[in-house]
C-alpha cells in the first residue's frame, strides 16, 4: 500500500511539472489517469497515447477525438491545470453546509432548501437551522426518523461530493420506511442513519410539473455554468438539464446513465445526450429512453434561474467559476442544491470544442503555458 501511494505521488509530481499545474490539479489528473489504466489496462498503449495528448480516456472517447482534431479541444490536463479557479475560496461552495450558512440571512437564502441535520465525521447527529424548534445541539438517529415521519421524505447526501455519489432518498409512507425504495424496519433505518458520516439530511425536492413527463423520480437538476472575465463581470458559459433514467436511479448524472440536454440562453432545449457504456462515446437521442417523451421544451422559471445565478455571482465576488445546480420544484420554487467549482469537462464539450465559441474566451484567459 505504501509503495502504491509513493508511485502515485511521483506520478502526480511528474504531471504537475509537465502541465504546470497545482498539486490539487495534478492529483485530479493523476487519479483519472490511474483509473484509466485500471479500467483499460488491456489497451495500455492506447491509454498511454491518449494521456500523452493530455486527455483522459473518457474525455477522448466521448467526443470521438483523433490525433488530427484533438488540438482543437480543451484538454483534460489544461482544464485541471486551471484548478482551483476560485483559489482559497473554493471550499466556500464545495462544502454544502458552508454554502448554506453563508447564504443564511441574505437575498440568497430563499434559494436554499431546508437543512435539517448534519451527521459529522464522528457519526454524531447535529440539529441544523431547519430542524424542529425543540431540537437544538446534538440529537440522535431517532430524531431523524421523527422528522421523516413528519415530512414524509428526506434527502440524504454527502456534505462534500459530486456526481450524486452517496445520495439516498429516505421516505415514510403507510407506516413503512424506505431508503432508495428498499423497505426498512424502524430499527434497520435507525442503524443505517447511525452508520453515516459527513452527511446532510435535507428537504427532498420534487421536479416541476412541466418536467415530470420526462422523469418523475429525480429532481431533474439544471447546471448553470458561469465564469468571471478579466473585468470582473460574471458571464453565462453553458447550461444543461439532467434527467433521470432507470439506469441512473435516484440521480441524473450523465456518467451514471442520465440524459443531458443543453439549454439555450432563452431557456429552450431540444434533444439529449446519453453515455454509451459499450463504446464509451456520446449518443444523441430525440426522446427519453424510458418515458419516450420527446426531448424538447422550455425550462420553467428560467428567468428566475438567471436572476438567481446573477445574484450568486454578485454576492460571491471571490468566485471566478461556478456550476450552480438548480432545481425547479413542484412548489414553483427555484432551489439550489449545490455549487460545483470544477464541472466535468465532458459536459462542457459534448457539443464540440468550447474553445471555438464566444464562451471559450473564459477558458482561454486561464490557459497555462507549458
């Protein structure tokens, strides 16, 4: 194990020097590269040649790149070399609990869902701002269950995390408890909650009625990507909605089997993208794979989403790059579930190289010389 860690560290140092990146950026890139060798070791030479061009296996294949056209695209290594674009302030938004408290009492508070409990790294249950009034300080898993009985549903998610990793839907209906639709006894659920560490228990959000026909089982999250130019102005870069599928379960992420539809600046979307696991490439589809609903529509409350993104940009002048994850809810509200400081590169370039678009100027100004 120690030898493995030492080799990984040396690998990261080599990448750090080659691509003129921070230790954090090299750790991200090195992690992707080592995962590529683990998953595609039988094609070692091909993996090596892709890495030599500065791309991860997935970023290369999802856009069906070749040696002839790859220079037109923003490389995985170049993208990671920009990290952290928000400098020391990235943790303000990467940590969901910190974000919640920073927004409390501001114009942004209305966009935050209810936060009921935190389960810290010691497994202690702590009451948060939206817990029942009589609950303060340290609580127990029993308190979470009582809250679940009252609300009917709760979202259980990691404090710091992305790609929907570690997300659970807890629900209570007709005297039965469920975790991701699996039936639990009260004792089993209490034990499951008691085993959590570094988790948040929050309000569970349902999608707006206009988005239910695509998928009713997920929140159908909207990523709204913004970047600050050299004059300090925060500009729109790209936006897309992710729709859940049977394959993706209770999350909607593209790499987990969800559908990704790009949204135009007027809020309209048409056609979707899905990741083909067999070929490792992107496929464009015209209808949802499960519901068969045509993938065409307009995002409800789009103007409110744009307004919220603008307000976040103004309130956090320290931030240069943010991927805001919005949910338009069944209650006709716009809520933000998290902010991502390093949106996956594949989601940015499925339509083609970002560098040849007006929005690509943001990335060009942050390119490192090597």
